[in-house]
């Protein structure tokens, strides 16, 4: 009888933990995020947000996920950035279309920035942008367009692509860049050849735009997130993450 009571107590505890929901699960020692809704052009987009300890105000980062959606690994990465002192918000930009027009996504990112301005824990004058894959392209494209951003990190982006909806190539916006950018890429990226990144970096340099470039030999496209959607945790990916966190500490802190 006693064992049955203990079993029932354990089951009840598991049910309570399970009721928290995937959006509220962090990893050990990290902050636990939650989901909010961003209103943009009459539609409501879910966004994962996670905050550091303390009352702030703290610098913030808008994280734009890849074409594969807001996979669990991005939430873990956001929690890690929060543990490092940043408010992080990741809007699910594919909520209504798999490949929305650039202006639709840009409006969502602008509205996400506006939402951050309503949060007392956010230093609204210190907001960065980070994006992966398609989000890397968006980082290259929106950093020069959205003046509220102070720095950007573009992970394996596409500087010469118009995107799935045949929009604007980010390289055409080089002249409008006023903020520092960190570019992270792998030499084995077949989707976005590293030769295009070197060309983009050369054009940034010729235009006198400040950038930093970190290239990992032999790494493929999307090397931070595994096929299971989880964050890849190796010495190399730890190095890449540290490059981003350090860059934002220098440019937003």
C-alpha cells in the first residue's frame, strides 16, 4: 500500500512538471523562457523570450531562426545568452507562411523591437540582431534598415540571395550599414558557399564598414543545430557561441 502511495506521488509530480510546457523548459543552470505574442500587421506571432537575473535594464538580442523553424536548440541558445546577461526574443516568423515576403518579416522584426521597448528589463538603446541560415540573410538585410539595432551576428547567411520570395539581396544594402557585424560561417557550407562570404567581406571592407569574420574550416551549413533540432555541443560550437556572446558584450554592453 505504501509503495502504491509513493508511486502515485511520483506520477503526480511528473504531471505537474510536464504541465510547464516546452516553451518554459531550460537547461540546467540556465534561465527558463516563456512564450509571448507579437502583434504584426493584424496577425499574432508567438515568440520565445528569456531574461537574465536581476531587474535590468539589460541589453537585448532579437534572434531569427533558420528556415527549419524555431527548433529546440534555438531556445537553449537563447537561454544561454540570457544567462550571459541578455534579454533574448525569438519570433516565429514562419507562423503563417513558410517563405514570407521580406517586407512581412521586416515588419514583424520591427514590431518585435517595439515590443522589447515595453519591457522594463530591456535597455531599448542597446539591441542586437542575430540570425541563422535564412535568419543570417535577414540579419545582413535588416541591420542596415532597422535603426534600433546596434550590432548584428549573421550565421551562415546568404549575402547575394533574394531569399525564397525573390526579395532584395543583402549585399545591395552595404552602403547603408552603420553598425558592427560579426559573420560566422563554415568552409564546407554547400548552401551558401564560403566564397560568397569572402566576396561580401571584401565589399564591406572596401566600403569602410566594420565587420568581424570567423570561419570554421570543414564545417557545413547550419552546424550549430543538429538534425534532431537540438543545439550541437562540441568544443567548436562552444567556440562559435563564445564568439557571438563576446561580440555582443563588446558592442551592446
